[in-house]
C-alpha cells in the first residue's frame, strides 16, 4: 500500500504541474472532486476501476462518457493512467491532488470537534488563536461529538489540541490512580 501511496502522490504532482501550466487548476480540482465523489457514491464505479477483467480500452470508453464534462487535461490524464493499468489508483491520486492543491494555495485544513455546536464568538476566538500560529488560510470543518462532554478538540494535519472535558477527566483519573 505504501508503494501505491507514493505512486499516487507522484501522479498527483504531475497533474498539479500540468494544471498550473495550463492555467486551469480550479477546473481540474473540480474534476478530481467529482471523481472522488463518484467513487464514494457508486459501488459500480469502484468495481469498474478495480476490475482486471475489463480491459483499459473499454474502461477509457466508459470514462469518456462518465467524465465528458472534464477538462481536456484531466481526461487525457485519466486515459493515460488507465492505459498504464493504474486506474485503481485514481481515487488515491484524486485525494493526493486535492491535498497538494491546498498546500500549493496555502490552505490549511482544520477540524474543530465540539460536544455541541459552538456559537460564532467562541469559534472566532478559537480560530483567531490558531490562525496566529498558522501560515495560510484555514479551511474549517466542524464536527459534533457529544462524548467530549464539553470543550473542543482541534485537528490540523499531525497536530491535535485537546481542550475537552472528557480528556481532562481522563488525565485526572490517571493521576489519581497512580
């Protein structure tokens, strides 16, 4: 799997460079989002790209119909990947491409998890403190997890800030049981 991740990353980087060169980065990103959505929503699509029985010519014919609205550079890229019999990597390539575009544009994905929906002032306060330490624009995804009891958890790449009540209770419990 590690090898596929490396290959996916390399393919995504090549597509990123092509999209930048052709000045259609946002359109290609839209295509990759669509491809990912298609993979998530359609079990048939997932089976098609994984199938060793369907040859690459037939797969490309199907892809041309499914992805007819794609940018030419994206269509050519998908066709090339399929001809090289690497189409099973398409969802991984799309994910890696989206991550690389965000990095290129200076967008920092952040997940804010709280026990209940936070009011705007609290969100703004948390994001302002984090924003001061981060270079780039924050892309915030909010999630609710009632098991936190109160407080919040912030995930940003490999960084995790845990200011939840449940975490504080667990820490207290560990200190008391030593």
